[in-house]
């Protein structure tokens, strides 16, 4: 099944370890960005590898395509027109000013080819970032949520 | 026969995306963004032998036309920059945004949430606020902290 | 890049002691990989650890011994540098006394290095050896030693996952010990209640079920208030108190005046919150108590620690899984530096220098009769003694007191007043700039040895790359100087030194290189080769003379410096997630600097408005001791009347006060009186 980056937003603590890791793995550009709201909530944002992907729809050269599990970018086809940057609903496409081309999270394709998970996933000190398929993550979250509900209702014979 | 060509831009078709500025090996095309305007500057003629700028143009707005001789000088085209509905800062040319409005399916741009009118940074903030509001808003916010 | 090798190491930054692999290609550290089966971190790594390789290659790395000549630095050969150090140490002893020497060891250096460094000082006849633990957990060493007999963290970090309640006070572990959070989330998934007490709404408070925003310096009032609720509501563990503690009656009497209302008036925390926090901690099956600098860095730091220990003893939350007292040690090897005796009052293994038997044992092992029975001076006292001319020569290894000591302008004066200052470091810190002689040291990745993390877990690491230029491992430097002083320390093989430590420090008795190099390392006490190590302390009895835990009555006292009309705001200092301590390493790391380039002062919107200050304005922060420029960060996560500055930048400690805890001699970094004005550099 297709694997996604799923985030347990309650756990993000704005340590920016994911940003620093991603930046290191990608020659100086980070494709994950933690946005802090009201000094109280930190939200790590990444490319969502949407399907359908507005960035791929906007791309005039088909450099961006949804294939396999993710939106992939073929740099040879990219002209740096930046349409994809403005087509992303989440503002999560990036521009490499050195190569003058669009560039983005590829779920650490290079690392995965060597058998490693994406860097942000492994590094998150708070275990907020998860890389798994929808069913497996949903099951985890549902279990967690239902355990909390049951704990809150001891009279009904729930788990303490 | 001279190898010089004129850079001819169809200003009706050009959307000011500046892809052509990225690819010219001789840096004959450049752009600069002001507070409300983007200016693309082209040399009148080109003595290179590639068609990179023509090829890069998604709108087929740029044509390399045979010229008799080199003509010195540049010309520029101006584009109105769209300004972000949230922060007011300019982000892309209006023509680029028109093209995106036309090509991105309505399905992905729900009514009342026209994210296309905001800049990428504000889109990140909006998404973060959206996520934060889903259950995290109880996190030690005093009563007057509701915005 | 498949042609690299992965070399395991231990992170050089904080006390969590995460391990990771460094990718090495042709002798160059080119990247890192996560060690996902490490028992503490599970591969997790904060931003600092992720960026740890960058500073190794910074152009400012010290590469040659340097002598100060005519206001500038002259490169000199090692022989000359080492000869000079030995000469100066000997000359000072001869013309004054051994106590005119001052040694600052390093919580960043290895156990082997700290062990030999304090040995050299002691063989020279002085106990004037101390290090930065003085400035952070010295009250823990004093306070927990009184209460439990041992000043160390009682349970491993992973035990937090087994707690039903985690009480966190004066600790921002989400920022500063981030990989430990994993265990807290596991606890929360099982329904654990998290209570956080802090003057600031820190990221740690984000995960709290109860947040107690107390006024800086009112910790005893809060903790005594909680103790009183526990006692009066019958929530104390009478069985445990009866069997395993002494002094309950006195403790109970001492907390009676701290009614919830009185505690509320002293702390600013509503009475109902104090009561509900008390109930949550006391009613849990297993509760863990986590504390850090917010408790220790006060003139009543040792008393604060005692108040924490009292709660654990009152509720029997000590000596078993999920229940313990966790003072989170900051530096990668501050626990080890303390264990190795880099402290003025104790020999290795915490044996008092005043104990004749202990001295005799070491005198025999070390083949000396020069061990002094007089406790030496602590860090801040050494600076005062230097200013007064009592200390003439100092050797500072891997510390930057000009940046990290309180009332720092005096520190600068003090060091400048010395006859001779030797500084051994990896960069030209603000302290090194005042030196007469600089010894270029290898960084952690360029040498081997052991670090002891906050859980008392000893971990061995091998060198990853070679040091730059002429820089050398601190161990080699110490051995070479020792040689010139007539001491036989060996050639600087860390394994040999560890073997000597096995002999001299009972708790490290069975901790060999091989065992320490394993994935889990070894928790001390580990008295012998067969002993498995001791993850949890005080399971059967305490290490006090009686074997019982000691209740220690303590009372609220105001901080040394009160606010006034001229200085109406309480300045509290602390840390940020991205930077580390004095910034020697993180301020030479672009990935960190681009995110946090400058110090920002957290100020409440009301306080900002009254001074016409807006978010992002340049401001001056002024105390009676100094004036520092910062950028205003207007936020409601701090209360009106309190401001916060991170100390990772130069000159911040010009503002802090050098008022000390009477027993632990720790400065009151957490409370000073200041004013904030709109402005900029004068």
C-alpha cells in the first residue's frame, strides 16, 4: 500500500530537527517546514504528494507527475517557470535558486533505495512523524483515541 | 546568411513566468520584481545558436526570428504582480495566476477558500492554522485569545 | 554514496546521550545515519545533533598552540606550549602555594580526561578543581545526596513510559532533551497525567494536562503546598514512609503553613490547581518527578531539590519502575565529570576530600602524599579569588566562563588579573581570548573515550575523523603536561585510563571499554565485571548512612535580587531548542544560526506596550551589572512582570547575578531584576 507521511500534530514541539535533517540530506534546502501558530502549536508541513496533484496539473512540461506513491519531479524537463510553486495549495513546492528549477520532497528516494526511511521520520525526537500506509496509521490512531475514551468512562466497565 | 535572430515576444501570450530567464546560456533575458510590477527585459537580438528560450516558453509566446544584423539594446515588458490577499505581498504575475485559475479544477479550489489568491507563505500559515484549530486550540489559550 | 563507512558515536551535545552513525568517506565526515535500535533515543535526534558535524570543519577551529605576544597570537610548537604550562604550574606552586592554582575541568570532555585532569590538580596539591556542573546541578549533588544518599537520576528515561503521572518542574525537556519525549508520549497514550510547572508556557507545557505557571523563585511554596495537600488529604504512602524514611514528623510540621491559599499567593498559581496537581501526583500508581535548572539555579537551589525529593518520599514514588526522581543532566558528560571527581570537595566517586580513609586510598593508588584535605574553591569562588589575587594561574579545559558564568564582566576582569591563563578548547571562545596560552583540542569526533549520560549510562565511542592541524585529544595534552610535572599518566590511551578508573571508582568497577561500547552501554553502579549495571537506584534501600530516605524541611525564601522601581521586571534566563549553552558549537553551525541568529527577549504584550516596544524592535535589557541588546519577542507565553533571555549569546551573563546557594554555590541565574527599554547599541 502507498505510504504517506502522517503527522501526529499533538506531538510536534518545533524542535526543527526534521528541517535540519532534510536540509542536510538535500544539499541545503529543507522540504519540511514547521509553522508555529500563536506560540503554542507547531505544525510540520511537507509536500502531501497529492493525487490529483495541482502542481502536476499546472506543470507545462510534465516534469511533475504522480507515479507510484508520490509526486515525482524530473529536473531535466523543468524550466523553472514557477507555476507549480503557485499551484500548490499548501505553498509546499520549493525552488532551487542554484539550479533555477523546482525541487521538492521525494520522500528521500535516494535513502529508500538504500533501505532507509526518510530522514525526517527517523529523526523526529517527539515521534510525531510517521511513514506508513493509511490503514496502518489509521488503526494506530483509532486505537489511541478509543483507549482514551474508554479510560474516561470507568463506570461503563472500560479499561482503566 | 546571418546567424542573428530577433527575440520577439507576443505580449498577449506571455505570462511573465520568467522561465526563459533561467535557460538562456548568455543571460540575455532577465527579470526584476518590484512592489507591484515584474519587468522582463530582453535583448533585441541574439547571436547564440540555441532555441532554449523558445523551447522553455510554455505559452509559445517567444519566437526567435531571423534578423539581418545585431541590434543593440534591450526592451522590456511589464506585468502586474498579484498581491496576496492575506499579507499583501506580491507573489506571481496576474497572468500566471489567471492561467492557474483556468487550469486547476474547481474541485481543488473549494468555494470561499480561494487559496490561489494567497502567496505560498500565507498558504502554509493558513494550513497550519487550519490544523491547529482542529483540537489543539484548547492548548492553554486564555479566553481573549480566540483569533 | 556506497563507499562510505558508518562509524557509531555519541552525540556531543546534551545529557540524553543519543547515539548515531557518522558517514565517513575518505577520512571526512560527510553525513550521518540514525541508529534506530539505540535504547535511549531509538534513532531520534534533535536539530543540534542533526547539525553536529558542521562545526567540526569550521575555519575557526584552533589548529596550533598559541602564545599571546604583543596583543596578538603567535603559533608555537607543542613542546614549547606543554613545557610552558608545566613551568607555570610549578612556578606558581613554588612561589605561592598549590592553592594559587585553579583548574576548570570540562563537562564536554570524556570521563578519562576529567579523571586525569582532576588527578593532575590533586597531585599538584590543590583541590581547586571544578567545572560547569557547579552552575547547573550542584544543588542536585548536594540536595539529593542528603535525601537519598546519591545525587544522580534514579531511573532511566524510558521509565517515563511506565509512569501514570509525570510531574515536570523547572525543566523544558521538550526543547532541551527532546528525544526523551517519545517516552512521555507513550505514557500519555496509556492515560498518564502530565503536570508542568514553569514560569513560561514552554513547548514542554504544550503536552501538559495541568500547567502551573508559577512566579520565578517560588518553587518551595508550590512544592510545600503540594506536600501539605498530600498529607492533609491522607494521600501520603504511610507504609513507605514508615519503612523507608526518616524525619516525616518534622517535614509534616514544616509544610503546614503552606495552605493552598498561602501557596497560591506566593506562587501565583491558583489554589485549585495546586490541589489537583497534588492529588494527581499522589494518587498515581507510579509517578515520575522531573526537574532541571528551574529548580537548581537559585540561591535556594539545594532547598528546592530537597522539596522535590520530599514529594517522592512522601508518596513512595522512588526506587521502582515508572517512579523516580529525574534531574535531567545537561551536558553530554556532566554526570561523568562529577563521577570522576572534577569537583573541589570530592575525590573520584564522591568521596569527600576531608575523609582521611578516602585520601589514603587514593594516595596509595596514585603514589603520592600530596593530597590536600582542604576542600577547594568552586567555579564562582575561583573567579572571585582570581580577582582578589589569591589565584594566580588557571588552566581551563573546554569551558567558557566569560560567556556562561554570572556577572560575567567580573569574570573577564578576574581572568585578566591572573598571572597566567591557559585555555584548552576547540574554538577561540571569549574566554580563550583572555588567555596567555591556548592549547588546541580535538573535538569529540576526533578522539575516543566514554561519556556518562544523565541516566548514569556509560557509553564508549571511537574516533571518527582526525583532528585538524596540530589539535590533539585533551587526554594526550593532559598526559604530556603530567609527564613534565613528574607524574606518570601514560601515553594518553583512553582504554588504559578507564582501567584505572575501574580500580579507583567503585561504581565504575565493571565498566570496561567493551561493555561501554555495546548498544546499551552500562548504568553505574556496576561494581564488577559480572554485575549487569543498575538502571534504577534506591530499590531496596537508599545510599544514606541509615539506608533510609531523609525528609528535609525547607522554607520559602525570596530570591537574592528583588524588583524595584528602576528594575521592575524579573529577568529569568534559560535555553532554546536550537542553540546549546555558550554557543561555542551552535553559533558556528550555519543550519542553527540561520534559524536563530540573535538573542530574543520574551516579553509580555502589556510590558512591551508600556515601553512602546513592538515585536521585532531592538531593545536594551539592563540590570545593575550590565546592558545587553536583544530583539523583542512579544508573547503571552510569559507572564506580565517576567522576561526571558536565552544565554547562548555573548554578554547575556553580564546581566545575571552571582548570588550563590550557600551549600551548592550555584548562581541564581533564574532571577534578576531588570528593565527593558526601546533602543539599541549605545
